[in-house]
C-alpha cells in the first residue's frame, strides 16, 4: 500500500503562485502513474495533471500553461507548481497514485485564491 502526504496549500491572491508537495512512502519510480486532482466546492473531483514514472506529463486544458508537475526522486516527492492562479482554482487538491488496479489518495490540502 502506498501512503501519500500532501502539503503546501494556503491563501493566495489572483495571479499569484503556490507550490504543492506530495510525499510517497515508496520510490516514485516504482509507481507507474501519479496524478493531481482538484475538488472545487460542490463539484466532482477533477483530474488536473498526470506524471508517469518515465517522467512524461499531461495536463487538463484548464491548467495547461499555468501548472507544472515535477519530482524529486531522492525524497519520493512529486510537486505541483501553480502559477497565474484564478479564483476558480480554489478547492481541495489531492495527490493520487495508481499501480495496476490499486490506487491510493492523499488527505488533501486546501487552496484558496481570493483577493
């Protein structure tokens, strides 16, 4: 079982930046797929970005050009760098891992974009 711990959320103004972290309990090179999701208030959980163990990344249209996934293999950490933040980016951000049919979720971290 993979354990995931997210951190880095907070309150930022529109146009600002924030960097989220997701620390895994095992090497991220052993996890084929890792994702970031957003659950906005009253909404379903939305897929924002994906990183494969090869380093290839994909992004939803809503965040393309603004958000970037990166990783630090030595510390088992995946990051989400969020720039040009908008009020609609507000919500709880979740880290997810997928190995075959086995998935794990972090506890979530709150991001609020407001002036």
